C-alpha cells in the first residue's frame, strides 16, 4: 500500500508531524529504530532529566527548607534505585502516550532502521534483519541528534558518561567532573549535586550557558556557585586516564598552557549534540548536508531532493523539542498546501535548574551587535510578594523593548518557575505586543508573573514595587 507520508523517527518532531498529517487526512506511517516511540526527548532527554530534577529538588528541599517552614521530618534518606524507578515510570507513561496517540490517529508504525532508497521509497530493516520497502508520496526525515563526542575521550556510559549514562548512574559519585557548562551539564550536574556529589564544571568559554543574555549568564553562574558547584572556565579537558580506581582528567587553559589533573569518579561529557543521519542513505539519495552535518532545508523544510523534507534536531536551529514539534506541524500543513510556518524569533529556551532560567527573543548583546536601540526594564524577585512569601527570591525578570516602538524584543527570567512564566512572554511577542501591553495587563496577586508585569513597567521607568 502506498502512503501519502512516511516520517522517519518518532521524536517530538516526527510523532507530532505524523499526528498533524493524519489530522489533515494524509495516509501516514512512522518508522522508528528504537524499541519505543518518543525519540531522545521522551526516552533519554527532556522527560527523564526533568523527572530527576523534580525528585532531587524535593530531596534537597526536604533536607534544607522544610524545617524553616515548620515541617519537622527526619533527614531525608536517598533511595536512588527508587528515584531512578520514578524516572523510568515517567518515561514509560510518556512513551505509551505517544503509542496511544499514533494508534488513535490511525498511523501505521514500523519498527526498524529506515533508509531512503529513492524519493518515494523507504526501506525498513527490522531487528530480525528482515527488510521491507514502503512506498510513499512524501518523506519527512526526523532522525534527531546524537551526543557530540570529544576526541580522545571514550564514553563508556559507566564512568565516562554522556547525558544518557548520567540518567542511570547506579550510585551517587563522590566527585563528578562535568565537561561543558551548557543546559544539559548544568541540569544533570544539579541533579547529582543535590543527591550528594561534588561537582566541578569545566567550560571552554569564559562563562556558563553560552548564547544566553550576558547578565543572565553571570547571575546564573553566581547562583550555581552559591549552591556549591565549582567552575573552571576558559579551560578544556584534553584527556581522561581511566587506568586507576579514580579517573584522572587533564585540564588545560583553553588558550594553551600548563595542564592540571583533576580526579573524579564520573566524567559527564556534555559538550552538545550533533545531527544524526547515519544509515539513512542520504548520500545515495543526493540529499545535501551543511558543514556541520545538518540536512539543508529551505524555508519550507524541503531538502534539495523533491519529495524529501526534514525537521527537528537534524536541521539547523536550536536543538529543542518544541522547535522540532512546531516544525513537524508546519511541514505537515505545507504538505497539504497550507501555510505552515515557524517563527524562529519566538522560541523559548529553558534551563530547568533551581532557580530556572528562561528566555525568549534577543539578549542585550545580540541587540547591541545588531545596532537595535532598546530600553531594558528589570525587576528582582526580592521585591515580588509571592517570591518573598515562598522565600525563593533569587533572580529577576528583564524585558528588552524596542526604543522607538516599545515592541518586546526579548524577555529573560532567572527565578523559580521561570520556565512556566516565559510562556506569557512568548505569547506577547507572538502577538507583537509592546512592553506597555504587558504592563497594562492585569496580573493576579500574589503571583510570580507579577514580576513580569513590573519589569514591563520598568521599561518605562515606572515600576511600582521598586
Ligand atoms: C538530557 C537531555 C535533556 C533535554 N532536555 C530538553 C528539554 O528540557 N527541553 C527541550 O526542548 N529539549 C530538550 N532536549 C533536546 C530534545 O531532546 C531534542 O531537541 C528533541 O528530542 C529533538 O527532537 P527530534 O524529533 O528532532 O529528534 P529525536 O528526539 O532525537 O528523535 C529522533 C528519532 O529518530 C529515530 N531514528 C534515527 N534514525 C533513524 C532511522 N534511520 N530509522 C528509524 N528511526 C530513526 C531515533 O531512534 C529517535 O527516536 C534534551 C536533550 C537531552 C539529551
């Protein structure tokens, strides 16, 4: 039977694309080489990491914050096996949810590695080695990404781990060396610090969270340091000696110079992710990649080969689940002649640490580099009633608005629940709101989002509670 659409990969890009295509009446199938649906995000990414962040945060709170709220409990005891079980349940529930949705939308599923034989032809090689060839009008590649490896440092997922291994460590390391101060390193470093590990983070650049607003980056680093993380910035790990009982990492200044040795029980390699296209047959099909191995697409997610499209981590843009999802929806709509579209100026990014760090739109450095005049309004959570009531006053909201039109260009939040608060900013930006619009919107009291309103008021230098 011929399909209208075959989607290769069922991460957030692929499964969402398949569902939207089915909603629009396309006869759709998915091909997945993993035994479960959901891709990186559901199996070894967003979901398990957030389950461990949640559990470890409560563990830390039980140990440190309950008493001051008048909750007397004995010192919490870690049952790591049970905590990992809690995380596995979260994964299982989400993965089964995708299975249910695919069935509900009458999408056919094929388990096995997909390979493009030609436009309109996908070969699926099952785990039993048997192959079958499926026919289709269109192919969407949504094969995602894989861990970026560091030359000379072999990941064994036991002592030298990627994010995948760091989600299943059987015991809390005494000392974990994290290579890379990006989102994944800081999130998983936070998990294991809360559970008792000493954390040293080595970062090649001169600050944490490269790419984010400078003030946010500096504040975040200070807060992580206050929590006990140690940072070695402008430094690189060049080798890890695995011969002894503890690992010995060679750390050098990024610009070169005298090396030092740092001993650790576990090394987490979190230096980023790379697009994954292995075994897809792209070379033979003539699909072009860029210099970083990403599939080149046009504004409509079309590759250079007619009938073959690509979305998600495997193409350019931020490697985020919701970006992949929105591209999945857009390409399905484009396939039926609708005007599918993704607004890359409004893609929120969240770091799920405590406090959380969230941003959407441009940072101050980006605006300066682009020569855009802006007004900044900032409001600290120390002045927000709810944050004070909760005694979670770290951080601030900063709104950057065009100096002439007052249109919101970027919103940056460091603070408890920043990840939920950024949604308001994203909606405002999507609607082309001015800072004045946010400032004049009634916000419930007492809530943390009142800090967003106050930051919007501060753009015009008229914050009330500051
Ligand atoms: C530890 C960690 C935490 C993260 N946390 C967040 C977060 O909090 N928020 C967020 O937005 N993003 C997060 N991400 C990133 C997020 O997981 C990715 O951006 C997202 O999964 C990309 O979706 P995708 O559909 O493009 O690809 P993927 O989710 O990578 O899915 C690709 C799928 O394609 C399959 N596949 C590959 N090749 C073939 C083939 N030839 N045949 C058949 N199937 C194939 C794979 O098995 C996989 O299931 C995190 C990532 C990691 C590693």
